[in-house]
């Protein structure tokens, strides 16, 4: 039975890969958006070709080559980098997490804050700074720590593995520390301490074993983000991995086979462990009894009441200093950007040649920072400062809109998914959606958005409004299934709580359950999901910018003799990211350093908002919000009690004082 489930889920994932690989057919029907008939026809043909290995052909320099034979070596190269980064990052994270719990509490909080700031650094900037550091050390000492770029068929391992392992290490470290701290609050820990068990023994024997399953499932999301980082690092280090060959041949068959090759080993590991090793949880009594309740009609939720509740929650969260600080920074940047575009006649100035007051030529494009151009210009001569100010509103508002749409759509789909759908269908959908964790989001976004955003000398195939809308729809729909399952699982956990069962027994209908019981508990979690999705959208925009796909469209200008650098028609921030490789090679670091700093500031601000939401939620349930300082006091108190404990004395008869009888005459 388990083997049948495993194969069924695997086939569902393969069908999802084929559906995603052929998605560009929805947008290439002669400029027609959502050409369903063309998409279905091409999808059925792709399924037919996918089942015939003779059709697995890769076009390379006009030659037809067997796809598996040609792509096998680049695929193994990329997988070695991925596996090496996972092993290195997760091992260091585990060691650091264990050591952290033995540090003094003030130092633990300092380490957490520092790693939270480092986590805000985009993976692209990590690779860029790493390369600059290697170059700087080489110039100062003539010592080349490691090679950071490949030439020809040369294979590079150490540098890309180190860079790839950096952010997964931080993410896994925070996950392990959080799970260990939660595990240490359980009753058995205090009981073991009271019995004289050592703290380190509890950590290694009990805590690590109990959190292993949760760590395993959390690692799935981390690896999902790592897959996108893999393609970015391969591009920055000029590695001839699987990504470089995907970018050369965008046919649906090539995309499907490459995604299939990436998906298969990850699916076998994660789904195999989940199905064959982890015990399946039994159906609770509530799940068996809720069949009748599933027949109730869809609840009519009043949008106005939800908005009123959201405004009240927002006012409460504004009192939290972290939330208010992050919100103030992001709001100020958007407002200043709008004002800048309104009051300036030319929002983004272009400088070709810069002369001083005496008429002497100072510089030509790209201009370094000076008193005439504070942050310098890009390769086309556009002011970096003006681009940051003018593009802030597009970048921040677009990311906010995408995150909000993902959350809202996911929430309204999660209600029937968790409350009305049969377990069999829900499990199938979960496994179908779960396959998306094994697919690199960046490559999928590039595949779908390239025919929409990339212009030509004759212009764009779609209008500006259509490009913005299609861009938003694609980035939203790609993640809505995952958000739906995530929120649905949160609702399922809440539905199994005793207070929900009590409310249902007392006659509460679906609308009452959703509005009065689910929303108060889901409100803060939805806010956290919004913050996480906002940061993810920013990272996707950075990755797309590296491959010259910008918000609003990519302007392409070239003739037979010269091609100008591509630039964004809206001057949003990711338009500057495309100069990363050129800036590293030419030393024009001022082109991309300011935009990286701007992204980091926005990400840190959103992290503060998320932490503020978590603090408010913890205060409501009575959990201390200042780290885990109370855990230290608990352990010190238990240790002190054990040291002061003395053998119990025998009970003596004269140690009791009996209560005197009441004098009834006095009472009268």
C-alpha cells in the first residue's frame, strides 16, 4: 500500500512538472493572454513526447544530441555542489545550535540578533562579497585563497559550496535553536532535571532525537530556496552546470527533463522517508466526527468586519517597537519615492559627460560617486541615487501586493481545503503541491516571464499594464498552492483543539467558528506569512534582475555594431542587479553596492515587522518575548534545588498540630 502511495505521489509530481514546463504556451498565442486551447494541445503533446525517450533531444550549436547523455555531466556537477552545500551548511548549523544553548543568555541574544541581520543579506550579495574578499586578500598578500571563477571545462567546488552553504546554514541554525528551545519547555525536561539528569545529557539524548522529525520537514523549505540560489551561484561563478544549459534551450521538453532530473532524487529522499520511515498519524476522534459538519454550506464572511478587525489588530501591533520601527522605515521609503517622482521634472537624470566648474572633463559613463553625482551612475549614465528613489515605490509596493494576494487567496482557498475536503483528496493535493518544494522557483519564473518582460528593438508584445499584471499573476499563482496548504494545515491544527470542538457541540456554525475562533488565532500567523512572502518576492526580483528580467519590462537597444546594456523601464531596484558580473570584473562596485544595501534595509525592516507580530502573539498567550532567558532561570533554579536538597526526616508524632474544636457557646 505504501509503495502504491509513493508511486502515485511521484506521478502527480511529474504531471505538475509537465504542466509548469509547458506554461509559456499560455502566453505565446499571438499575444493572447491565457490561450487555454493552445496550452492543452501542447501539454498533451508534451506528455506524449515525454514518455518516448527518443524525443529527449537537446539542440546544441545546431546539432541534435541525446539529452540525458549531454546533460548528465553538468547535472552531476550541479548536484555535487548542492549536496556539498547542504552537508556543510547543516553540519555547521547543528554544531553552532548546540554550542549556543551552553552560552550565557546575553551572548545568546546577541548571536541571534547578529544572525538575523546576516540572514537579510541576499544570496547574490553573499557571492559578490565573497569574490571581492578573495580579490582583496590576493592584492594585499599575493595569496589566492581559492578560485572563484571557472574557465572553459574547468570545475570549481570549494568556493561555490562555501557560498551556497552560507544562508542555509543560518536558516537551519535558527530553526534548530527555535525547536530546541521549544522542546526544553516541556514537562519531561524539568522532570529530568529534578531527578538529577545533566543538562547536556538531556540535549543529546532526548532533545535532538525529539526535534529530528521537525528539522527534517523544515529542511525541505530551506532546500527549496537553495535550489534557486544554486542557479544564481552558477551564473555568478561562470559554472557550466545544469542551469547554463537550460538558459540556452528554453523548449518545454528541455525544461521538463531538467526539472524531472532535479525533482526525482529529492522526492525519493523526502517522500521515501516520510512514507516508509515515519509512522502515519492516526485519525483523531474529531476528524472522524466532522463528516456531518463538512456538509454545511460555505460560510458567508463579511469582508467589512474582517477589515475592521484588521485595523484594530494593526493599532495593537503599532504599540510594539519592532513592528512600528520596521513599518515606519518601509512606509517612509515609499512615501519619499512617490514625492520624489512628483516634484522632480526628470525623476531619473542621465549624465553622459561630467565637467567641473572650469569646464574640465571629469568622467564619462559610468561615473563614480562625486559631488556632482552623489552615488555615481550606471553604465548608461543614469543616476544611481535617482534610480533608488524613483524605483522604491515600484519595488516595495509590487512585493507587498504579491505577498498580500498570495496570503488572501491562500486563506480563502485554505478554508474549504481544511474544513470541507475529504481526507483522501486533501492528501493527494498536498502531495501534488509538495512536489513544488523540489523545483527551483527562479528557473520557473524565468521560463514563464521571459517572453513577457524581455523586449526587442521593435518594442514589447504586451502593453505596460499587461506586463505588470501578468508578472504579478505569475508570481502569485506559483506560490498560492504552497501558501494554501500551509494555511490549511494551520487551520487543521486549530480545528482539532478542544475549544473548537466545544464551540461546535454548543451549536456554532461554520461562520461563527471561522470569524470568532479561527481568525483571532490565525491573524498573527497570517501577518507572519505576509512578511515571509514579501521577503521571498524581493529575493525573486533580485534573481530575475540578474537574468535581465525587470519589473515592467526590459528595454533592449542594439544595432549591428553595438548593443546598449539592458535597463528597466520603471527603474525599479532589480534593474541595477543585472550589472553584478560586470561590476565585479571592471571594479565599478558603486553600481550595485547601494541597491544591495537598499534591499537589505527593506528586508531587515520586514524582519522587524515579523518579529513584532510574533512578540504580540507571545504576549497574548503569556510567553516571555525576550528570548529564552526564563529557561536559564529555570535550569539554575532546578540545579540550586538539587544542591540544597537534604534527606527527608522521619515523621514524628509531635510534629502535628491539631485544629481545636469550635466553641459553639461562644459562637452563639
